[in-house]
């Protein structure tokens, strides 16, 4: 794929190297605005990696609590079950999708030089 900037414009056209067909048109200002909007939206959503780290830390605390082996096992199982149930929350999926889209847009913007 080849990106070509239209002269005196903020628009780029992506063409297929083999067929010469246009596969996409991009406006860098629009892409930058989309990136900013997604970043602002993600501030309102859960941080998936932080939450996974928090669950791991909670489990480690339970394991080092000095409780009986049976109580530790029950509590760890409960924490894991709650976290698995929480992961079915639609905001979890939305966060992952927005993060993926953000990464793609940032990559595209970097190609538009």
C-alpha cells in the first residue's frame, strides 16, 4: 500500500501497489481529532491492565494473609469468580475495542508525514 499526499491539501490517498485502486482516503486533522476523542473517552473507562494487576495483588495479599489453607482457597476462588464475571461487563469489551482503534489510528497518523 502506498500513501500519497494530495498537493496543497491535508488529505492522503492510499492505493494498492498491485492494482492501483484507491483503498483509503485520510485527513490527518480528522485522524488527530479522533485520537484525542478516543483518549478522552478512555479516561472514563476502566484501565484493563491496572485492574488485572489489582486483582493479582489482591490474590497475593489473600495468599499471604495467614488464614487457613481452606479459607485462602475459597477467597481466591471468590476473587477470581468475581473478576471473571466483571470481565463480561460491556465496558470491558468497549475499552478493548477503543484501545485497538486508538492504536490503529496512531499508527496511521505516524505514516502520514
